[in-house]
C-alpha cells in the first residue's frame, strides 16, 4: 500500500513516516499544499494523510480541488484545528476521517487500517483467501494454519494481492504500491519478489497473466 503524507512540520512528519514505514507502507511526503497537488495528480495513492495549515495552499482548498476533479482516494485530515466547525468543514470537503493533533500514532495506524479495509470492501481485520490468511495488525501470514516468515516487501506484495484478489496487477502498479519517492527499483525487482514469495507460498498461489501482470489464484 502506498500513501501520501502532507505535513509541513518536520517534528510531526518524521514519526509518522517512521510509523507507517515500520507498518510496511510505502509513503511519500509533500511539505506544502502545492507539492501535495502535484503529487495527487499522479493518482497512485491508496490513502492520504493531510494537514490543513500548509504553506502555499490550505489543506481544505487542496482537498476541495482534489475531490472536484474526481479524486476518490481516502483522506484522513491531521490538524490542530479542533473546533466543531473545522471538523464539519473538513468532512464536508471530502475527508473520510478527522484526527486532531496531538494524536497517538497507534490510533493513527488503526484508522489507516480501517480506511484501507473499507476501501476494498473488507469488514474483517484479517484477509483470507483460500488457505491463506494475512493479518495487517500483527504483520503475520499463515498458510493452512502454519505461520510463514515473509520479508517486509514480500508481505506488502502479498497484502496488495490479497486485498484485491480478482485484480490483475501490472508490474508498474506493484512498484507504485511497494516503493516511495527516491527508492531504487530495478527492472526485475517485482519479478524477484514474486519469485521469492512463490517459494514460500507454493508457485500455484500467484498466477502470471501473460503480457499483463500478476494475481492470486482463484478460489473454488
């Protein structure tokens, strides 16, 4: 999963970045409203964490313009503006959640997980597909009830596939989900991750759709 943090305060942004990376998310950081709008033009994000008091463009204006042009990515507002009218304005502008600073990072992570579940129509905190189960909170995967040891990128790859099991992901779509700005991605990086994941799951669990990309096997 890939998300965008829009925050101009380094002391707030750094721990958020660390928390989300530790949770296995690829995350980019825009430091002002203009940079946020340019980033959102690429439409590669699964979730946005948006401050309101930003240089160059207020967060509410950024959100309003994004929604007006059809942007549908879930947005959590993170702000010190705690008045009721500010909350109403944020939600009416198109925010999916509103969290007032200072906030607990574990609570933020839980709200992120909840919104990502809602985005994919998932109600349970666990993702199950056939004999596979993935727990985003505990960062655990089991196959036929037995735990699997996955590297962080392998876990993120499997999570992307299991969240939308009927979808065929292209290599570039998977790169966008697994890697943020400035991270080096080799020409065969996704193929290598898929190969290692197949060794641990069994080759039949990940299907190659020739000329397109990858998906999970269909369940009976």
